[in-house]
C-alpha cells in the first residue's frame, strides 16, 4: 500500500480559465503540487503549459519561487502541457528529475543540457513517500497521472488530459496504490457533455469528496458534473489553491 503524505497544497498555475484578473489564462495546464512528507515539503510541478509568458507571469503573481521546484511531472507529450518545459528547466538553478510516461519522450541529451534528468515511469512508480505515478495508463497515447495518498483522506488524483479516460485512470490509481478510498480528482478530463454523465455518476458512486475539472473538460461537461456533485465541485482556473 502507498505510504501517506501529511498534507498537500495544490496550485493551478495555468489553465484555460482564470480566477483572477491579475493572472493569465491560455489553452493548457500547469499545476504545482506541494506535499508535506515527514515534516519536509516536496514541490513537484505537473506540466508546464505551452505558454512561457503565462507561466512566468502567473508564478510571479502567485509568489511561487521556481527554485523551490524539486521535480517535474509531464503527463503526456502535447505542447499545451510541456511546451514551456525548456524555459522552465533553464530557469531552475539545479538538476531536476523530469518524470515521463514513455521511453524517448524527449531527447535525453538535450534535456540534460537544460538541467533535466529524464525518468521514465511507464510502469507504476513511487516517486516519493506517499506519491506515485500511475504508469502509462494506455489507450493509444502515453499518459500517466499523479497519485497522492493523503493521511486520513485517501487518494488525491491529478490528471493532465485523461486521454485514456477519467474512470480508467481512477481505477488504475486504486489498483497500483492499493488504496480503495478516493478523496478527490482534478485536472483535464477530456470529456464532452454525453460522457460527463457517465463520469459524474461514477464519481458519485465512489463518493469523492472533491472534484475540480480543468483545461480540456468541455464547458457543458463541467456543468453536468457540477449539478451532480454540487457540494464536492470546485471551479478550477489559474490561481486556484486547494489545501488538503
């Protein structure tokens, strides 16, 4: 069974929508996950978005020190999720692990010159105590999701685009972590209205306590999920901060 983290703070740096006039929005996603493990904070950046200006503008406004990033987690190889990666790596004054879901995701030598150490997690992999990658979920496009096992809560699952399917990712997360309780899920769901009904019913069935769709989740799909899980629903956008 996956170890537990004491707490987690999740900050949406870049999303298609913004919750503040001071922040920029663009088609893409970038989320900072700050995990407290054994009284130490581990900062993992999940995706970088594809917009260099939006990413750096928003981290400045949000007061995020890029030098505090300990690792980078790239959900899948689409420009709106990793386009700004070279500039992000160049701005961090230390080598950092870059977790990717398949081999030859990036040119390893090129990444190393930028300060990134490519780590392939095509199989489910523990990244730090209480946090792991689902491994490549499959479905035609190499994609993995980030799993956190929060003490006394259960799994917090963070997705990039959910191309393999939201339900499939949740099931895979429970399987590889050996934790059946799902506290929440946030990130891109990649669904439209019709598929949202099935996803919403499943989330209600497993009794999630928090759901926050972002990025590639259709507007109608968000509304369907919100109506089904009104108390558990959190509107996402650049500037959202969740502490569990």
